[in-house]
C-alpha cells in the first residue's frame, strides 16, 4: 500500500469531505460529514477539525494538511486573502495561509475583475487545477464550467486561471420554483428530467427577448394547458442553463470541460451538445488531485519533508 503524503480537505458551507492521499494521487481513505461552516461555532474550528480528522493526524504524525473552500472565508476558520487572476499553482502555493507553519494551511480563493466588477471563488480553483492534470495538455487554452448554486465559467491558458464568471443559476432556480408565482404550478420536488421540455427551454434561451421575458413563459404555458408539472420544472431548468450558455458567447464548436455532480452533469452535457459544444467530463477526484498539485507546488511532498 502506498504511503500517505497529504490530508486534503474540502470544507464548505454545509458539509466537509476529506481524503488521505498518496504522493501519486492514489486515494487511500475518504471521510465526509455534514459539518459545514454554518455548524461550527465561533472559536470551534480546531475542535471540529480534530473531531473529524484527528485519527488520521494521530496515525500519520507530521503529515501536511491542506484545506480548501469556505473554511478560508471571512466566516471560516481564518480568512485567506484572494489571489488575483491570472493565477497558477505557484501563485496559490505562495499565498497559502498557514495556521500551523509547515503543517496545516488554507488554500486561498481567487479573484478577478470583470469589466470593473470583482468576482470571486473559493474551492473551485482546486477543482480546476485538478481537472487540468487529466487534460491532454495542461498548458493549452480551456473553458471549464463548474455547475452548482453559483456556477463558475473559467478560462484557463498556460496552466493559469486567466479569469472566470459566476452565474447564480442554481440559486435562482430554487428561488423561482419555491418562492415565485411559478411555484404554484410546479411539483414540490424535482422529478426525472423531461428531456423534451428541457431542450425547449435551452433553445428558447438562445432567442431574443431575454431571460426575464422567457421565464414568464413557464407561467403562460401552464395557463393555456400546454405543459404542466415536471415538464415545466424541466423547461425552467433549461431556460436558466441555456442562459448561462448564451452569456458565454462561446465560439462555434468550442469544447467545454464540465466538473459537475451526477445530478447536474447530464443537464449541462445535454445543453452544451444541443448548442454544438463537445463536452469533456472532468474526473470525480478533481478536488483531491488539485490539492495534491498545490501541495507539490508548495514543496510539501519533496523528499517526504515539510515546508519550513
């Protein structure tokens, strides 16, 4: 069995997950718990970490630990300042926030400026760098999308994140289907995807009129008994994801790498294919491979020694 080289932790708002990794990227053990940022009391971060990962630390004394995600936010364990884009692995490694020098550090998020307005990410940067390890040429230009509550569209070139844009797609979907006038016409829970309705939503989003106009059609289709229930929910999903694609103004046929959960991946694959974009799926362990790449850039894996 390969020797452990790193404890990698993805600590978000509602949950955490961790991996015990070998230097070659092999995942030796996994751990997950519903102990996110919102459940940790002020001053309770060290105790929470010890409760979840103390056994790994005790079994492997001196093993470096890298934390990514909202753990480094203003409401987290400690605020890790954003690294400005363009940013590569070396930039991330230089800006690690050490809680225990040479032993325990938080990976900084990234910031960029889009037309005079700042944008930020925390945690997604490690997924992107992990995905790059599996792509044919890590120095080439790529477009990646990380769907979710706040979807990220990321531009990478030369192994560096050049910039990105955040879309509140998942959050808007939840608000519209649960708290808007549309909620009365939609089922309480999402059923299986209605592919035809979803495709129609994606196609409509590419037409003139704009999202605020197109969304109202979910109501009028129900009023005139032309769609209902699950079909309307799928159409709303297609409209919002289709708007994401429209906003990117991607060149025709441009490939896109998708880093998504099993629930969202098929929708983005379908929407991208409908708009003529080949899809490459990132590996499921992109977060772990990204944190390992950061550790390697920081010199934490060299000759089995820790950074000073």
